């Protein structure tokens, strides 16, 4: 099997996907714009060949790269980046090279545009926030009058929470419209949520999950990114109600032989048309793994090798790698260079060294959401997660000495 992995150098831990593919007997062919010598040693060892382009944003260069690899290695069986940023590029290449093991350009639309994702939730029977696509000032004012305040404005095509903002009233709307460059935006009602939950899964060719997990995020990732707040979230097992809704949305979206990362609000109070306290309400659908270090956190929380599970799906359409331990909670606590903290990094390492699985600097491309430095640790219950988060992110006590 010939697998083209698009931009395999980022995030750096994605070398593991290529490594597991090679272990499964696949010919792994990389296409990207990073110099070969800059690639992770594990990635270089996993790749049969790497075709460097000058600019991966230039589709003609990517097309020629895949044409060359086809000429040299034979028909391409799989094209993937597992990265939301390259979703359209992946889909165009699949269409142009008749690769049917993933979505082509037309089928990628619901996962590219937030406005189209509402139809997926509706088909699955899962309620989601009222709203619609805004193409001009008239659309915006009409939707605001129909839905009421507060509203959330988000780019129709965007990555993470970038460009998302809360509009409290007419003044915020007018300020938004005055600064708006005209790109399509979605305006929707603000959901009062306890938290954002994700349903993360690897699906086989029938759309059946080979691996399932859940993440619990703060109720407003928009504020985390927009206001520079410290991010804390954790990975855990999937509760039954979320599992039912996640599977229904995956089926409605036509998901098969890939990762899905489906996001839901867990609402804090009952609301007509949405559900009762504790219900899961549709937010966004993504055909990729969860971002940042979450794949590794899934590994640690469930004692699995998520990279191997994905590679088994690609090569064999089944999961051959079993879990090898009980489910636990894997917690992420991020810190920002712009903030001061009560406890130094050394003190965090001393206090939690026995349960930490990761301490590192966050790549600049991800730091708006994730922070500049992170600590990841394993726990048995949510009380321990809260204590860990408070310790890592505690601000300096009044009159105390701030720690970096």
C-alpha cells in the first residue's frame, strides 16, 4: 500500500503515524515544504521517500509531487495529513488521483464550513445552536434580530477558535461589521455551557468505531484564545449519552476510515429546542484527530497506541492493537509567558513528577490556544485533576514572589 502523508513534519509527533504505517508494511511517501534535514529522525526513518516542495500552499507543486511519486512508486492508495489546515488540499489530491479511501473535494465541504456542519447535526437528530451564514451586513442584522443577544461570530472556514468572538449587543455587532473584511462568517446564538466535550474516534470502513475517547474543555475556548487565558482540559472515557450522540453524528457525516473529532456543548441549564441540564448539543465536526498533544493524551489515558490503531485501520481496516490497562484521566495544564505564577516549573515537577507524562514548550503555531508551556499528568479522579490544574496555574499570592 502506497500512503502519501501530507506535511508530515507538523505537529512534530505525527512522525508516529508514519512510523506505524511503515511497521504495517506500507510504503510511506512524504510531501511537504520543510527541509529534509529538519525532519524528526523517526520521520526520516519511516519515509520511503520525501518530496520537498518550495511551498505546500501552492497546489500545483503538490499535484506535481504526487504525480512524480505515482510515476516512481505506482498508484497512490491513501492521502492524508490528519491536519485540519490541509483538509482541502488532501481532498483535492484524492479527487485528482482517484484515491477513494478518503473524502474527495465535494464531500469535504461539511467538514470545511461551519455553516454546513449544522445540517450534519440535524440529520443525526442532535440539536445545535440556531444561526446561519453571513455574507453581508444585511444578513448579519437580520440574524441578530431573529436570534437575539448574545451572539457568537465565527469564520465559516477556520481553525480552532481563531477569529471567534462574542457579541453582547448592537454596539459589538456594529464594531464587528466595521472591522469585517467580508469573508463568510457564521452568526449563532450563545450557548450557556458547563463545558465543551469532544467525541474522538477512529472509524473503520463501515463507520464503526475502532477506538473511542472523550475530551473535556473549558466552556469557552473562544475566551481562552481571544483573551489569553490559561487552558486546562482532560481526556477521559466516553460517557454513554455522548457515545450515542457521537456515533450518530459520525454516521450522519458519512465518516469512515479516519479520525473524527466531534465537539459538543454540555449545557448548564435546560433550554427550549436544545435540551435539559446536562444534555450534549452540537458544536462542530472535524475529520481529524484532536489538536495539540491530545493523541498522546489518549494513549496515556487509555493505555493504547493511538498511532498504531490508526495505522491498523489504514492497512487492515481493523484494530489489531489492544488496550493494555484501565482508563484514567489525562490532564493538560498550560501556562503563558505573559503570566506570572505562584509555583515555578521546578516546583511543579517536584510536586507532580511521579504522575507527569509530559512537560514541554508548545510550538508557536499552537500557542494561542494551548499556551507557551504545558504540563500533562495522569490521575484517577476529577478532584485530583482540579488540584493539579490549580497548582500549575495559580497566580502569585499577594505580596509573594512571582515565578516563571
